C-alpha cells in the first residue's frame, strides 16, 4: 500500500504535473515551504486553467 507522497512521486515520474496557486496560498496563509517538493507554482490557478483549455487541455475537478 502506497502513501500519498509515494503516489505523488510515482505520478510525477510519469509526467503528471502538480501545481499550486500562489493566490490561494496567500489567501489561506500557507507557505510555499508547506507544499510538496514535486509541486510547481502559478500565480493564478484559474488563469492557468483557462490558458490550458485554450490550448486544448481538458479540466476535470474531483472532490468538493
């Protein structure tokens, strides 16, 4: 049974990107140091989604 961190590393090794929204981090008073090492950062998650969709990417939202 893999831990979440092991699963993240496994997927990252296969090319899956993990990206954190700097705006949301600031709003929630979360430091970048608290985010997984495998993550990259974007200024605005919403803008990143729109930009990717314009390039033909699909967006799937899971959870809440």
